């Protein structure tokens, strides 16, 4: 993805969230927002969107996995998960 387009995409996803009422579609929007924010290094915001996506659709295993990578998952120490994620992104 061209990261120069990411701010526009983030804004449009936020607008779509305001208009969308279907929980599964909202979950997909939160998942996409979280993925973009994670790739931009906005880990706290990404975590919030991954959690909201899971709240709306418990079957989203990718959101559960990303939360673990961020160190939010069960049994994962925060610093360890974040270190792994950062090292994967720069390595």
C-alpha cells in the first residue's frame, strides 16, 4: 500500500464507520483501520480498533492475533509482544 494514501483512507474509514450500522461491516472497518494504524506505528489506536472489531465479531481471529502481537492478548507480556512486532516491521 502507498503510505501517502493512508491518511485519506483513514479519514474515509472513519466516515464510513459513522454511517455504517451493520455490526459485521463495522467490524471489518475497524479491522482495516487498525491494520493501517498498526502499519503507521500507531499501536495504541490500532489496539482500540482491533478490540472493537472483536467486540463486534468474535470470529475475527486476525484481530485476536494482532492484539497478541501488540502485547494485549492473554498470556503475552506487553513489552515482549511489542518488541516482536517492531522487530518484524524493521527486520
